[in-house]
C-alpha cells in the first residue's frame, strides 16, 4: 500500500518540478520582455504559478490513479509498461505546449491559447515565420523535451506494485477526493482558471506564471457566447458611459477629395507602425509621399495581428481581445463592410495577397465581405522573387493588374515586412528595419510609376498598416506608441496635402472615407467619421492578447481581460478611463454577440 501512495506522491512532485522548470526556462528565453523585473518578481512567478501547476498535475494524474486502483485487483499489473503508453501521449503534449508558447511569446508578447490552434491547420504558414536554423532548433528542442519528460515520468513509476488485499483500495477514496479538489482548484466558489496565476502589475510576470498546457486546454472550453462576456453594467449605466463614443455623423467639416467617386487602391502594409516606418531612415518613400497627401498622424491599430486588423479596416469593427472574428466562418456576412458598400455604389472589388489566402479563413471572410475577386499566392505563379510567406512585395506591386472597370476598389496586403525578415535587398544593417525599408522602396517605386499613368488623376491610394510592431527604446509608460500606425491618402483624387492629427483608430477609416464620398455609413456601428462636427469625444483602443489599451486626452489605461483589472503599473490608474474601458468591452461583445 505504501508503495502505491509513494508512487502517486512521487509522480505529483515530478510533474510540479517539470512545470517549475518550464517557468524558469520560459523567463530566460523571453528576457527581452522581462525589462524592469527583479528577483522577487521571478520568485513570485514560481510561487503563484504553483496553483495552476498543481491543477494541471492533478488532471494528468487521472489515468495513473486509475491504474493504481486497478492494481489492487490485478496483482501482477505491469504498471510502468501500461503507463508508458499514456506517458507517450502526455509527454509530447506537455513539450509541445511549452515549446510553442515559449517561442511564440517572444514574437507576440502573449500566451498561446486554443484560439491559436488554427495555425496548426496551416503548418506551412507557421514555419514561414521561422528560418531553417530556427526550425531545426525547434524540432531538436521538442525532441529533447519529449525524451526528458518521458524519462522522468517512467522513472517515477514502479515496474509493478506487488500484492495487496483488495479491501485496502478503500484507502484510495480519500486520495480520489483530494484529486477532485485539486482538479477543481480548491474548495472555494470559483473553479480553476488562469486568473489564479495573476499576482503582479507587470504582464510578463503574470504570463510567466500561467501553466501553458492548462491555458490551452482551459481555453478550449471557454464559452463563445460573446453577449454573455464582460457584463459590468446595467443598460442605463452602460448607455451613460458610452454616450458620444460612436457618433453617426456623415456630414463633412472638411473635403479631402476632388471627386466623390475615385478609383481606390487600399494598401495594407504588414506591421508598419509609425515608430518604425515614419522616418527618412526606414521609410524615406513613405515620408516623401506623406508630404504630398493627407496623413493621419494620430491613428492606432485596433489589434496586434493581421486577421484582426483586416476586420477593423475592411469591416470597420473593433478587434476583440479574446477572439478573432475572421476565424468565425459566418462573421464576414454579418459585419458591415467597406467593400460591400462600395460594391453597392457600383464599384468593382478585388483583394490580392501574395501569401496563403486561406490562412485564418481570410479568403472566406473577404469573399463574404463583398470582394468579388480574392486572389492569393497561386495568382502570382510567374513571380520570380519569393520569401517564406509567399511572393516578395516587389512582385505583388508589379503583378497586381489595373482594374478593367471604373470605379474600382482594389485592396493589396503586403507580407515582406514580417519575420523572419527575409527580403532580397539589403538597405539597412538591422534585418527587421531592412525588411520595412524594402517594402517602402517597393511602395515608392510603384507609386512613382502610377503617377505617370492616365489613371492617376482620378485615383485615391490609401496606405494603412494592419498593426504595429515592437520597437526598441520606448519607456514603460509609452509602450502603447508601438501600436500607432500611419494612414496616408495620396493620388490625383486628393485635393491638397495636409496633416490630420485627430486621435482615431484604423476602424474609423471606413466611415471617414464613405463620408468623403457622400455614401451612407450608418451600418458601421463602431466606425467614426473623424472629420465630422459630432466627433467631439476622440479616443483610441488597441486590443492585445487578452487585454486592451484605452487612450484618450487624459492618458492611457492598460486593462487585462482575464483578471478584469488594470495590470500595468507603468500607466497611472484612472477610475473614469477604467469604467469607459469596461463599458466599451461590454458594448462591443454584446453587439457582436447579438448579430444574426
């Protein structure tokens, strides 16, 4: 009997030690995100992460406990042989969850969860972010982890338990009760959830404390009833807190265009945050063209990924911090759409991307959103210059055909300024800055050639980033500036050069553009005409993974959607901003969830 109880205890401790070691390695691997943390914070990660580690260990021990119970009746049960088959399943899961979370956090600054499993269906696109040495290193790391975990778990398991009276199995009943309590996360009112690991005002420390396997499996079962999430206020209080946030006002306080029906080309520049590209070093062509067009200087991306940024640009809808609307197959037709509105106004619509157009349901969403023609990398078969993600940007700009119809709305999504930053031209020493400089060069060459064509006089080119990228040198209380992006209107259809510094989001592009064209934008519930007289409450939001920046004239609030609190001490707390942030979350999720 003692041998069985010692096995359960030894296996439990082994799993805890594996998870604690994972945290240490995770933090060391992601040191760039650990700026400002001290030894007390690191020790806090290990201590406060133990609760979720224990829950995960109790889950993983369910099968070993059953095998232990069976051994009371099957005296010669070969425990190690039987459980090795189980360990051969759990060890790879533990290793893969840890390794993927650790590596992706370095790029995303966010924990991996079930929403990211969509990438597993497109392994080619996942590997496109990695160089060959990085892929080889990842495979080697995964193999070593699986071997190590399997070896440790087998070592904790005896060959067999030996004979014992079946009545002794009754001693296991208290153990089963303890395991149930452990799986539940204790005897409190709440069941185990990731907020157990939150203890710090530094997001990196909270993220490090979360058990990766628990985070992924737990999120698989989270409700997708958007309307039921973030219910902070009653209807009257919600209305008061969001009053004036999204005015519907199509009137023009300023006219930017020479014609109400220009041909429009929308260029969505991958990752082109203002801090990265709005300078003469990385973006000389963008800077040059900014002096000839209308530049919106104080715009923030709605989110941190392309699939969410495209929804904000094309559909004029806020990005939600806990889910991707593009990945929901039916959202394209439910949401308003700039392409659909222009199509109703007689525009021919098309979308071109040099990569995998089926990634994250992009083709389906864009087609449902009103693009009559949606083309991916197969269209660019004649391209000579390629990269990990698809055809290089110079080929995208060269091979996208001019529209045969007029008026037309054509959208282009670039891809070269994406890790692993493999571009065919060396313009700058830093590889990341060089990738953006390359796309800037491609963009400048393309615009210069367009200016020489007869189509230029009635053409509006809108350049906008899908999201920003992390930049070096930002103070802790200025991290939100990495999410600021440029919006630039150029072309013969632009009346005159000017700069607009109104605080706004990329989701406001739809209503602002439609108002300039004299087209209705009432369907765009969350897109604002920023040049309208009613736009008197300017603010911007940026949804990062399970969190949100809220920005207005009084400051910035960084809000965590798991702990339901402000968690970044670098941004001074403000009760009014906090209430507005919560109210906006409730409004977005309630409205999105009610779409039929």
